[in-house]
C-alpha cells in the first residue's frame, strides 16, 4: 500500500512538468496524464485515502494549466478531476476549496485557463458537490469561517458558478439578498 502511495506521489509531482510545453519530457508527462484519465487510475488514490495528494493534484492542475495546452491535456485534467469528485464517497470541503479558489482568488495568480477548468469541472459534476458548495458559500457569506474568507473571493466564485452551474446558487440567493440589504 505504501508503494502505491509513493507511485501516486511521483505521478502528481511529475504533473508540475506540464507547465513547460516546450520541455523535453512534456510529451511523456502528457502520456501519464492521459493514462491516468483513461483508466481512471485516480480512483485508487481515493481507495488509499490519499486526500492530501488529491488536493495537491488539483492544485497542480490549476497552477500549470495554460491556454496553449493541447486539448487532450485539458480534457485529461478535467476527466481526472471529475472522476475524483464523482467517485468520492463524500466530497471534502478542502478539495472543493481548491476548485472554488480557482474561480475566485483574491490574488491575480489564477489564469483564465484555470478558471475555465474549474468551471468545466463544476458544470460536469455539479450535482454531487452542490450541497457542500452551497454550505461553503453560505458559511463564507455569513462570515462563519474567516479562514475560508481569506482564501476565496466569494463574489467571484458566485459569478463563476452562475456561468457554469446556476442551480447551485438557489440556496445562496437569500443570503445574497440579505447582504445587499445591509
């Protein structure tokens, strides 16, 4: 079991190389990415309870994704993320925060490609994490959790969700209305 975790650690570390499309190992890394997506090998990460590694993988994807990546790279990243979300027994808040952070970070380090990737993932599997995303947004808006507040700009997150999974906002609108009335 420990060996499998080590292998997944190496794979996730390798994904950092996706940021350099001109690098000598880029094509090899893409093959690894595509195999992980095609055979849904990332489900084994869930079985091994590699939650932190899944978070790291999502963060890596958001940090390395670029507009000039070939479509197969973007598609494989999206597939892997969707599989992890759909196959998780419970979608963890910390993993959702990684995704939501790509929609609305206070810093300008988020690329348009990362925002699009996050929106595509939310759009494709919005049903499963819907309740958790609503709860996170309500918590942030009611200022119940200052840690989350500092990580995301919830107005940008709401704007992004509006464009990809409008139904998620149904339970959030009353809080938005309340915020506007204050």
